[in-house]
C-alpha cells in the first residue's frame, strides 16, 4: 500500500490532482479542502494516501493531513459510505468539525452533505463515535449547542442545508456565542 506521495503538482482539476514523482504521474482524487490548499502547478507537495481496490478499479485518494485521511478511512468502514461520499464529508468538515459533529450527535449536519441521508448520518454517528473515541457532549436535559440550533433556525428561514453549511463555515463563531450571535453572523455571510 502507498502511505504517501511526495512530488511536484503537475495538474489540478475540480476533484483530483496529478503528482509527478520521479517521472511517474499519480492521479489522486482529493477533497476540495485538500485541493484548495495545494500549491500551484510546479509546487512541491506531500499527500497522505489511501489506496482503494475494487475488482474493477484501483484508485488513489490523497489528503494534506493525516487527520483528514483518518476521517476518510473511518467513513469507509461505515456501511453505505463509499469513497465518493467520504470525500464529500472531508470536503464539508475539517477533522475538528467532524469530531464536534459526532460529539453533538448532529444528524442534520451530516445529512446536509450531498449523498448522505438521515439514516446514513445516524449510522455514521453510531458507528464512528465509539471507534474514534469521541466523547458524548450532549448531557441529558441540556440544550443543543448554539451552532446546531442556528443551523435549524436558518433552515427554518428557508435556506438550503448546503447554504447553511457554507455560511456557518465562513462565519466567525466563538464557542461562547449565543444562538442569536451565530445566526446573525451566518446571515451576514448569506446576504453577500
């Protein structure tokens, strides 16, 4: 198995890059997070990789950080989640955001990712929370975190889950912010 690829970025597209390693071009599928962080063509790069083997295909997936690679490989262990959906999740969440979404049992957060329905989101939380040793942050009788409440409020205002996810990702949120502050910050992003 290939652990990482280190070389020169030869080309980039919307969902993959080509890395020249000693005259051999590796075609590597990547999340948008990794693709946007790659240097321009001609720049040196190291990508942590996952080799995915099927009877009709051999594919290489690349990640800028080992944390993103860990999330991708953990997602592949969940029934009903393949490499394309796992890449969508890696594009939607940083490893820290992914763990926070798991910890808060945020089914709506995972369901907002293209290709993931409510049942798959619940399965991801159920199977990966223990596997990744993510503590349960929800205490019986406690209110959901402000970001989850803000997500629900924005969706009730008519914004799509994708718009809400993007707005919450761009807005500056402090862990001590109230729901109202998180919604105001997200609405500023949405009004642009």
